[in-house]
């Protein structure tokens, strides 16, 4: 558990919104369910290192969803020996 992580249940309506993101915006299904959840929860920022999703920042939703790299100190980044992405 982390204060920045919000648990949301997926119901039919949310699943249908994710499906629309797959069909209309060409998102991958696993990405679509996360983005649909973020849009539904009206989060301020969707954190990801996925360049394809970052390119959609300001495009999806109304109001549009800001998508970008997480704003965490590199000292807290511990991906198990993998170097953090360059910024």
C-alpha cells in the first residue's frame, strides 16, 4: 500500500470505457484499463515510463489527462538492478 496508489474496482462501465480506448484510440488492453481507471478517478497525473502513453498526454479525456514520468527521486527508484529511464 502506498498513498499514491488508489485501488479501484473494475465494473462493466469501466470495462466498456477501456474497450472504447482500445477501439478508438488504439491503446493496448492492459494500458486501456489503467487509463480508463485514471480518467474515471479524475487523477491529476498518470505516472508511467511508457513513451507511447506519454505521447497521449493532454489528448485523452475531458478534462484531458496529464501523462508523464513519475516525479520520484532517483534514490528511491529501485527496479531490481535496472537503470532508471533517461529523462
